[in-house]
C-alpha cells in the first residue's frame, strides 16, 4: 500500500516525499479509518484528501465554505488531469446539471460543495445514489461551539455523512486548540489515535507588532511598505469601507494596491484575486474574506492594519505568508481604538432577552410538524440569521426540536418544447401523471409556477415524486427549472415545562458565547503586550511548547510593546439631542428598545433595522467610535430621565 501511495504522490502531484503529518493521514484513510488533520495554514491539508481520492473507488465529497478554494484547487487538479468539479451559487442551471451528470457517470473524482448545499433537497436526492468514498470537511473547527468560528450547519455534517453512507470522514483545520480538536473528533466519530496534529511554529515568519495611533496609522503603513523590498502583500482590515479607503490612499502614493471584500460583485473579486495571484508586487487591502484557500506561495508580507478578532484568526491570516519557505514578515499595527468596532460586532450579534422570549413563544405555538422561512422568522423576531440558526440548533441538540429536510416552496419551469411533445415521450400512468402535474401549474409570461406541496395533495401523491419528475424533465432538457423560497422543516419533540425558563437558559448560553468572544479579543491584546517571545505564546495557544524563544519576533528583537490606555468615546450634547428627537420620530418606534438603539448607534445592523431602512439614517453608526458598554450606559441615562 505504501509503495502505491508514494507512486501516486510522485506521478500525480510531483512530490518525492510527504510534508509532516500527511502520510499517517493518507494511510489511515486508505486503510478505511476516519481521520482528523490539524496542520498550519499552508501545511498541505488538501493533499490529504486529493491523493486518497485517486486511490479510492467512488467520489470524494469535499465540504468547504470557501468558493475561492474550490476554484483554485479545481484549476490546479485539472492541470494534473484529475477531474474535479464544484457546486456553488455561481453555476447556471445547465452547468449544475452537467456537473451532476458527470458525478453520476463516475467521471468526477472530487466534488466540492459548501455546507449549505445540504439544505438543498434537489442536491440531497441527487447525491443519495452516489458512492461517497471520502467525506472531507474543511474548516472543521466550525463544528465546535467553543471554537472561534462556530457554524451551526457544521454540527449536522456528521449526520449527512452517515445518511449518505460515506465510507470514511476527514476533518481538516489549521486552527484548533486541544478542546476544539476533541469536539471535532467527538462530532465526526474519529478515534484519537487517528487525529494528527503538526507543529505550529514556522521559523521563516517574523512576527512583529507595534503601537500606533489612528492618526498616524496610514503614515506608518506607507513608511513600512516603502522601507522594505517590494513583494506580494496582504493588508488585513476589519471593515469594508476601510479596505476601500486604505487602498485608495496607497494608490495615490504610487503603490500597486487594490481592495477586496465580500461586498464586491463576484466578477470584481475574481478579477482582483487573479491579478494578485499573477503579481510579484501586488498589494491587496482586504477583510478576512480574502486569502482563505488562496494558494500563493510567495506572499512576503502580511500586515494587520486593524487588530484581528482572535488569535485563531491571526494565526490563519499570517499563515498565508512565506509558504515557499523564504523569510516573510507579519506586522500588526496595534491600536486600542480598533476594539470599539470589534466589540460592537460581538455585542451586536446578541439579541435582546425579549427577542429570545418571543422566539420561544412562537416556536412552541406551532403545530407538531411545521416549516419556517428562516429569513422571515429572523426579521420577525429581530434575531440575526446566524444567531437564529444557532438557537434552533441548540433546541435540536437539547431534544426540543428535530430538523427535517429543507425544501423549496416555489418551483418555476419554462418548457423547452410543447407540453404535447413532452407527453408524447411517455405512456400509460406516467403520461397521465405528467398531464395532471402540468395542470397544477400557473403560467406567468414564459414561466410556469407550481407549489409541489399543494400539487401533491390535489394529485394524491407524495411531494418527492413531483420533485423527481421535474428534475428528470430538466435533466433531459425538456424544461428549464428554477427553485426559490427555501423552508426548513421541524418537528416538536417535547414542550418545555416553562417557556420563560427555557428562554432564560438560551439567553444565558448566548451571553456565555458573547463573553467567550470578548475574551478572544483580550487574548489578542495580551499577545501584543506580551513580555516574552510572541511566537512561543502563539504556539502555546495551540498546545505546542517551544523549548526556547524564537529569537526573531518583535519581543525577542525589540522588547515589549506598550499600548496607550484606551480612551472613552465622546458623545456630544448635540448628538444627544438628535438621538432624543429620533426616538420620538414616527417610524423609529423600534429604537425605543434600548438594545436595538445601542446596535443602531454603534452601526451594527439587525433584521428590523434593515427592514425599517433605519440603517440609511444619518445617525446610524454615529457612535461607532464609542465603546458599546458606554453607549448602553448613555442609553440607560436617557431612559432614567
């Protein structure tokens, strides 16, 4: 077996040997075991599923939230004559159908999908009959409630792997503490002996940090870029508007700089990414949306213009530098003013106690079996969609709810031939079934609309048969199919003894997560102001002990960084008067809730703020430079008066 593995490694990937940790993972998977791999960014995680994919019968399903990673890896695999495809929101209906045809025919060795793809009933029905040799989960730390990037969809991936009879699972991450790794192994049923962790420390990276003021930050950044030899550079910022403004400043100073963030159109992001990949001096000023899955080995510099939101994020972001093993510099420009925005994001995610109480009351007033449009439910209760998903997941894990297969409420189709021509392709009961199905559709202009659930009741058949029929007709190019209006099924398994007590319990759980996120921010400050080797401190955070100081980080070279005290924000009398007038305005009633008002003033949107268009009000984010707790105290003083 080992000889075959090494032969494939060399013939398909051009490597004579494995990087640290890769071989035991690959051998374990091929032997039939589920495995976990915790390698630093750039440590070669993708090879751990790409190589087994070529040696195992069936398809390797790669679950990743990163479209950039999918595109880059598929291009790289194509260059090696390895057939890989992706399913994501950018594909047209024809492209989606072509990919699934190739998967079913056995041509595709690796299929990349996002975790949310499993909410698509068409995909789930399509993949159910495919032999899945390996179910690979990238960014697996997202399964851990106490990790730095918990995503409720990840908790259900292990169940999907079992449902679709995946023969083995591979969980991959670059940023897992021991506690998070234990959560990963427990969630995916991976034995501890098959969890492989490699060292975090990379000697070619020099980690520097220095204190700067907001007023001098741009000047200092420009000076650093000018002093050092040019090379591919990423500058990480917190806000989209900061990415744009800093990039513009650098362009005006003659630097080859562009911005990148999630608010850009897909084609703009793709063009910027490709420009950077092909540049030897390009500078990208970006939010954390950039870099994940970008396989560029010669990035010489990573700057943090703003503080990262956790040590895990910091480790992942600096890990993109120097993958070619050559010296690279990672510099953090530290200002306590950054804490305002970072804390606002954390506090702004927390719904009000009343919102959680209202949510619980609404859920347990439902019928035993019900379905929800999560976005409408989110807006109704003013709870952000990710937080709503988290709360529903908590209720599932605690045995109150059971989630079912999500479904699309609205199907639309455009015939590519006449209904008579379609029906002539069939005989007997099938022809009669399709004729009845077409009668249930309502015509708009060129598209017909049909509610599969309502049609199933009229036709006295199950809904799945209607979905399969429409999919079959679309696959055979008899009609074009579109779906919309995803709804999530739930069943009530038990009711709480006290809805109020359950709401209090859930709210306490949310507050505990909030406190954990604030603690992550404090860990970043402790890292910046650490008295001893920063590299050793960061390694220790990921449970790696260095025997001696690195000798080349900021502390080892220059000593401790001292940050000036954090200043309280200023709320002028004029602003106070404007806020008082706003609360009394017609259409701003929701701002009478102190929690919603605090979000509004610090510039954190919520479903109801967006719906009421208050995010476009001149006072929205007027206090974004003021700490959230200070804003809350100010609001309390208004209410008391």
